[in-house]
C-alpha cells in the first residue's frame, strides 16, 4: 500500500517500496513560487483586460 504525506513520498521500484523523504521547506518554497506565478498571471490578465476595455470604450465613443 502506498502512502502519500506532505513530508514522505512513496514510489514503487522493482516491486519494493522505496521511501523518498523531502523537506517541508522545499514544499513551502514550491507553494510560494506557484502562488507568485499565479498572482503574476492574474495581474497581467487584469492589465490586458483593462486595455481592451479602454479600446472598446474609445470605439463606442467614436460611434
């Protein structure tokens, strides 16, 4: 039976279980990097949508 924890990761190799230990610090760093990437993507999308709205308003104002 394989178990998954935040600290321990189990993998099957040649029919035997091999225990791989990883640090919690690594997981925290990875989570921070992922959340930073997500925030950056959302901010870029927000800026793009604002620019598109400004162009649409200019076109509507001309008509």
